[in-house]
C-alpha cells in the first residue's frame, strides 16, 4: 500500500466495528490461525499501524473478537425472573454459536476481559445472586454454568448431537439446568 493510500484510509475514519467485522469474517473464512494484524489490515485496505489505535496489538484484537461475539448476546432486562434471564442468555449464546461455529470456539480459549464482554458475565452473576446463590459461590457457579452452556452451544453448532431436533435439544438443556439446580439443593445451596 502506498503512503497516499494509507493517508486516504486514515482519513476515511476506520472504526473498531469495521475492524472486528473484518476479523470475524477472516476467522470464519479461513480460520482463527489466519487472523493477524497484517491480514486484517489488508482486508480493510489500511496499514497494520491503522489498527493499533483501535485494538492495540494482536492480543487486543483477539480480546476484541471475544467482545464482538459476546456483544451478540442481548443483556436481559434485570427485572425479569432470574431463570428467564439465564435462559435468554443461553438461547442467545446458542444462536451465536450457530452463526459463528468456528470463531465461537475462541470463547473457550480467551477470557472475557473487555468491559463490554464482562457485562454478559456480570448479568449471569446478577441472576445467580437473585437465585439466592451465596456471594462467595457466585464466581464459581458462574464459571460452571457458563462453561457448561458454552460447551453445549459449541457441541450443538458443531453437529455433535447428530439428528436431535432443536426442540429435543431445548428439552436436554432444560433437564440439565434442573439437574444442576437439584444438585445445588442437595448441597444445601439455595437454588431459587
């Protein structure tokens, strides 16, 4: 790219959203291994330096990709009952996994570390608190529940469950949620 092209691309006002959309497209078309500052910049017609202001380095780019995936999950109204909030987040997560099956696996490999990404984790924690989970256990319960739902969503999107219908998978997820709640009750932890 020439210096003139670089100035023109800077003048057009590259946005973080454009960068993340290009990164997600690259990851889906080629693989997560293909994601690099240089390749994303090439797709956008800018120099790699144009990305640094928005995402820092490659690690920041990958953290931002996690944020981009999690941003697809609407945060449920905190006035809804806690079970409805958790189910809404799980439903959204499953839909995101179906839309982005390859990039979705990144949620297993990187922590949610940006403020926007942490909002979803905080929503799960708030629902668990409202369910009566003791504060000392909320972080552990959130990790267990989130990992379980991530795995379920990735397995569903990847075809691991074979010919089961969406309704059957919904029933499986409900059964597993109730099982987890029953286990919490047996251990003397409030489940509601």
